[in-house]
């Protein structure tokens, strides 16, 4: 029976029955934790992209298993989140029901893939036995002061009626629905991720992650060394700090600019300017941060009517507000130095504000303004002649001596806003009491269950607020009536710790057992999409560090090594999407060709980290490759039963052995690096060589051939697990091929004893010769000149010259 989806079923069943892939806890010292980012259970089912993430990674995991590791490869579902809720709003199907149904379908598909997932360790984040512990971690962070509430201007999507994290705002638009995002002041929950900014940055160096991803995180954290300098407001008892990275330009300040949202704006605005300032503040609300920071946008702003006093010179400078200053960065106030900053220059030119040069080229060259380079100071009192680098520090020292400045590091990273005014998420385990304030739900009352019967259509308020039975509770401290927190957690909170739960997913006493988790983690290989470079991967790192500091973990980083798979595009070269109608569903292919053929097609057709457009032709070729292997194994069994055989290892066997060892080396090296396409190419060469051996060799060495077949099947096993298991059984191997070790390669077999060289006469190919691979040029010349066919061509002509090109050809020049 040729390989088909039936073969898949047969072995999947046997693997299940024999619990072949169950993780052996006693072998944790050889553990290898291979993790694929878990999927979101959407109605679109498992698509080619999931398959591309999971199939090839499973090949890598099997490969590691056959190298002697105890592989742990769990799978689960990231099940809370907006899509299920939006779907519910559209169709009326409850998010819990649709999510559980989708999980069922996807799990079935995942099983049909035949990956060696540790299903006994499955987790689903929307079920209470998981989110109980998400809540527990929230409480731990709260106790440690790492979770807190504050009023903040937040990104608000009017269409989704929810707050969005900075990361969910793309070019001023909601990541999900593309509506324009506005600002709103709300009391929200935050995690203090900025406390870990430095460590998150420093530890990046130690990670085996793609450079691009490290760079994204680095920029996202955005560490910036500078200083805070204090200015006071003329005639008012108000002071404010500016953040600057160019304190060397302090003497060039000709005005200051506050963010329109800055809390002191109202108190310093003069009556004459009040209307203009109010109007401007309204306008600024409509702009996204990205728009405000855009360098191409024309600068706008309004004078407040007040003046600031320069901390060193005592000069009076105008105080303006402008949207190019962000409220959320630095101090929200900027000292403007139009001579040396592009944006300030543009602003000053537009509003006719003074421009004062304080830096010149260090080489004494003429320069035009704005001059943004470092140089030598001028017009800066005692600092004249000093370099910018020195002045940056020394000017701050002077300001510091009069308590008006200090060195300061700033980060672009903001604390993580985790509360959402949505239904389908993990409830925040907090109770608000009029007398006691913010009270954590006592641990023994966890989980705070998400009620099923809730009106979840969004109206800007948290849907849970409308559930009387949910919201009304007694205060755990004083026993008086109190209200439950009605916001839910960002789903990124759920996915920030799931890798810690997998190895201990059934623990009903704790989120995880510290001792066990310290053994099983960090994750040795994490595989998922590059779109997670900033959010998920940063949040998970933060969780690990916070839990470490709370004493629950003893390692610093969750994911030692990271691989991003590329993206499989639709056949039209566009991103697969329902609306474009170019989605490739793996199911039809799997049932027509079998899961192994589909998997090998994915691995052979694309560079793993590159991806590319779907092309169906390749899958047929892969199907032929699978049958070619099967037919050869059949042929081998035939030869074996015929009994005609020789025992010596002659030239043909040596040639085949060389191809075998080239294949072993290629598969070992390339698979380890996720270079599946080249590894498969080596296997194809080996199969070709087997056919060649069969046709070219009259009397075969069947025992030797048997050894090659065994190695071939082992090498094939990670790539085509069901097919290989089937063939392994056919040749009488003991169950299972996945308990075998991969063959090792023999360096000496990689050297050919003899090489073939083309022979040319006056530049035209006339024949070929064979020589020992260690033969000298002279020996090769001799062989060529003595070759019967070549002799005929030379006949009675005179040999002028013989040129040997090592390893390739011999050119004989005759006259
Ligand atoms: C004076 C100055 C002079 C500046 C000069 C630059 C060049 P990074 O590197 O991103 O940290 N800035 C500070 N807070 C800001 C805010 N809330 N919104 C917009 N801009 C802000 O940038 C720091 C520089 O960005 C600071 O240094 C400040 O302008 C501006 F020749 O201060 B600088
Ligand atoms: Zn109370």
C-alpha cells in the first residue's frame, strides 16, 4: 500500500497508543524544550501559515530527539481576545462557544499533522484552570508594586470602544480595525515594565536571536542618555524640567516648548492667550503620536503668554505649546535650540523666534544652520572652546551646582497598559471598596470567574460592569458592599507566562512548581512569527524577570534561542486573507497527498525564514519523491530475497557510500540550522544515487545496500515521520524509528578515491579519464595521453603542451 493519509492515521494511532512522545520526567537532565508560539483559535482554522510554523519545527524537534535529547514540545491555545468577541458581536455566537469549537477543530487538524506534541501538557488560556494563575501572577505583581493604577491619556479606538496599547496603534490607526485612534483620559492598570528597561536591553546581547529582532527591541526600549534641566516661570512660583540629550547647547536656548497636555499649561497661560491655547489643545487631541512626531509635518504651535527664566543666564525666553512635543516622553517639556535642532529650527523660522548659534564645526569649517553635529562651543560663556562631548557633562555639572540640573537616562519604553474595556479576557482580581480602596482578591478566592451571561456589545464601558452578580461583592477587608474591577486583561498578559505553565499544566496548587520549572526552562528553541519582535517577546521577558525577582524562578531569560519562520503568501503573492480569497487550507492537500508530503513540500519549497508565494507544482514533485523512496525500499527487499549478492566493497559501493555520507553531513548540519531545503536536497541526491547503483551495478552488495537504506530511513524520519516509520517497519526495524539515533558521518568517506576529469584536445572535449584523487599532475597527464580514445584523436599530431586543471580537466594542445 503506497504512502497516503492512511499511513498517517495508522502511525498516529500507534504513536498515541504507545505514548511514544510522552515526556519522560526522569530524563529532564537531557531536556530540550522546543516551543512554537501557540495559536489563536480563530474560525479560519489552521492555515498554511500555522503548518509552516509547526511542521518544519517538528522536524527539527524530531531531529533533536534522534540525537538523544528528551524533547518537550507542547501545544495549546491563546484563547482570549478581540476576534472572538468581535465575531460574537457580529453573529451572536458566544465567544466561549465559538472559541471552544474552534479549538476542537484546530486540535484535530494539529493531530493530523502528526507532530510529536505533548498533548498531555495542553493548555487553553481562557479556561479557569489557566487564568486562575494569570490572576495569581497579577496579584504577585500588584503586591510587589509592579502592577498599579493611574489616570493616563490612553489610546482609544472609537470603533472597538477600547483602550489600545501603544504597540497596537499603527500609523495612528487601530491595529485591528484601522479606525483613527484618539486620546482619552482614563484610570487604567499598568505593569511597571520600565523598571526592567536596562536589563531588558543589556541581556539582549546574550540571546541567540535574529539580529533584526534584537534591534527592534533595542529601539523599542529606546535608551537615551541626557539631562534634566530646570527652568522657572517668570513672575509665577512654577518650575518645570526639560529633558535634553544636548545639554551642550543650553546657551543656545531661545524659547521653550511644552506638550499641549502638560499639566502646567493652564496655570501659565495668560488671559489674552487663553482662547488660542484652548483651541490648540483640542486640535492636538485628534493627532496620533506618530503624526505628531513626523518630521514632514508642518510645525504648529501657540504662545502661552508667559516667559521662562534660563537657569544659567537668567535670560527671559517665550514659553510655547506645540504638538511636536509629546506629553509622554521625557518631561513633556523641551528647551528649544533652533540653531542646532531641525524641528526647533523649522518652528523658530515659522514663528520668527530668535536663533542663536552655540556650536561650530570642530574643524573650523563654515557650516549652515541648523547645525546638528557635535563641535566646539561658542557664545557659551566659560564653556567657549570646549567640545560638545565635554560640555554635555560640564554644563550639567554647573546647573547641578545650583540645583537646576542632573544627568538623566530616558527610555522610549512606556509602562505596559494592561486593562481592557472588553468582555472576552481574564478578569482583573481586584475589588474597589469605598473605605479600603483598591483591595486584591484573596488568593483562596481565585479564580475570579468570567461570567457567561453578559451583554458584550461595546459601548465604551467595560461589559462586565453590566453584570450585577459579577460586579457586586463584599470587600474582603471590611465586609462592606464593594465593586469588582470590571476591566479585563490584555491577552498579551496571558501569553506572557504560558511557557512556564506547560511543563506543570496540571498543577492545581500553584501556577508552577519552581524547582521543576527551573529544570525545564529556559525554552531552548522558540519558533514563531517576526511580528512578535516588540510586544509578546518583550512582555514575556519582563514576566520572567519579575517572577525571578519575586523568587519563583532562577533564570533570567525565557527564550534562549529564537527562530522566525517566513510568511507563506497566497498564490498571487499577497498576504493570505479571507477577503482576498487566496487562503490556502492545508486540509485538502493533507488528505490528497498525506501530511508528510505536505510537510516536505513546505520545507523544500521555501527558505524557512523567508517564506514566499504558494506554488502548487512543488507538491507533486514532492509526492513523486516520496514514491521513489518507497519503490526503492521495495526493490531492495526484492534484491534481498533474490539472494544473489557479493561481499566486497568495490568502486560502485564506494561511490554510493560517499553520497550517503555527504547526505548525512548535509542533513546534520543543515537541519540543525533550520535549513530544511538544502537538507532535503541531500536526501534527494542520495535517492538518485541508489537508483544509479541499482542500474549500474550488476552484482550488488545487498548487505551494504541494506545499511544505506537503514540510514536513509533514519535521515528521512524527521522530515517524513509517518512514511519513515512505515518503511522502517517494512525493512524489519524495531519500533520505533524515533527511538533510533541518527547516523553519524565518516569524514574519510567524504573523500573520493578516484576522480573523473574531462579531456580536451585544443579546447574541445574529446573524452574523460579517471585518476586517483591524490594523483599528481604528471600522473594525470600520463593517464590522459595513454587513454586509447585520446590516442586515436591525437593520432600522429605533435603534442605541444598538456595543461591539468586540478580536479576538473586536462587540455592537450596539438599541432
Ligand atoms: C535640546 C536639544 C538641542 C535637543 C539640540 C536636541 C538637539 P531622544 O534622543 O529621542 O531621547 N525632546 C525631549 N523631550 C521631548 C518630548 N517630550 N517630545 C519631543 N521632543 C522631545 O531625543 C531627545 C531630544 O528630543 C531632546 O534633546 C529634546 O530636544 C527632544 F540641538 O533638547 B533636545
Ligand atoms: Zn473595604
